[in-house]
C-alpha cells in the first residue's frame, strides 16, 4: 500500500513538471525567435524607406543605403540582398549576386502580394525574411529586400536558460521524492 501511494505521489508531482518544462522551453524559444524577426523586420522597413526616398532602385547611388545594409548584415551575422521589380539583384552584402537575376518563390510572391507580403523561411541556423519595398507615392511594390540572419545566438541563450530550468526541475524533483517518501 505504501509503495502504491509513493508511486502515485511521484507521478502526480513529476508528470505535470515535465509538461510544464517543455511548455516553458518551447514558449521561450518561440518568443526569442519572434523578437528577432520583429527587430529584423523593423530594420528592413528602415532600409526600404531609405531606398524609396533616395531613388536607389532607379540607379541613384546611396551610401546611406549601402552602409545601413552592411551594418545590419554584420550585426546579425547575415546577408542582405536588394532586388528590383525585374528580379535583378541591385545590392548584395556578400557581393556575390549583384547584377544577377534571382528566381525565388518568395521574391515573386512578394512582388505580387503588395505591402503585406512578408515571408519567413528557416534554413538550418539561419532565417530568411523576404519583404517588399513599397513606393511611398503610389503604394506599389518596386522591389524586395531579402534579409538572412543567424539564429545561433538565440539558441545559445536558450540552451543556457534550459540548463538553469533543468537544475530547478531537479531540485523540485528531489523535494517531491522526499515529500512522497
């Protein structure tokens, strides 16, 4: 009888803890990724506004656009490509694709969808955000910004938090075992 009560108390105490641990860990990861996406999206909007005000896609040079794109790409360990409405890469922070044509499902959808056409892809330790460049005068899409950024730092922070949660969980498990005994 005592063994059965002990097992029941342990199960009643441990099973909810395991579920709670998984829920907290997953919610924390998704929150971190969502915050990073929002940051990148706001920087993309800044670059988009600089592009439209400077006439960058019309062939005008803009050191402000170039430096902003390079800085954001460096800070987030990523890459930024600016594509015009003819699918030609105008700016690539890696310098590899400039002048080439890019054919991507997300880019084509983004050009055709209007202001709300943001697309997010996860590729290994990177995420890629594709967002339209909107002409401020007529509201039409005049190009696309592709921002690829690293998520390694996010997962490193998540690992640290997960390790701390595991230590807390182990402490609670020991307390449950002692109380149940």
